[in-house]
C-alpha cells in the first residue's frame, strides 16, 4: 500500500523518453500524442492496481500493464495484459 501512495503522491513527476512514447503508443495502439497524461489518468483511476517489485512499479488497469521506474518516475513501457 505504501508504494501505491508514493507513486500517486509523485504523479506529477511522471515522464518518459521519445522512444518510450513511441513504444507505449505502439504496444497499446494509442491514438494520442500526450502519452504521459494518458498514463497519469490511468494510474489515478480508482480501479488501478499498483504494485512494486524491485526498482519498478507495475500498474494494472483496463487489461494493460504500465511499468514505471520507482526512482526516476520514468514510464518505461506499457503492454496489453496477456489473456
């Protein structure tokens, strides 16, 4: 529960790289240019499940998994949950 609060408290620090934007858009078939805002909205969602494993947070929401570095708040990747 602590990790969840820590990520939510620092949601404004969330960012990604140019390559990260392209990877996330491709993996999730997104049609948005503001990937960070899209991810922030998903993470803030009431039904998001946030867990921390080692250096990363994993956010499970709407059959997608977002991976965020716990130290730099960089969105590393996102992919659709395997069925």
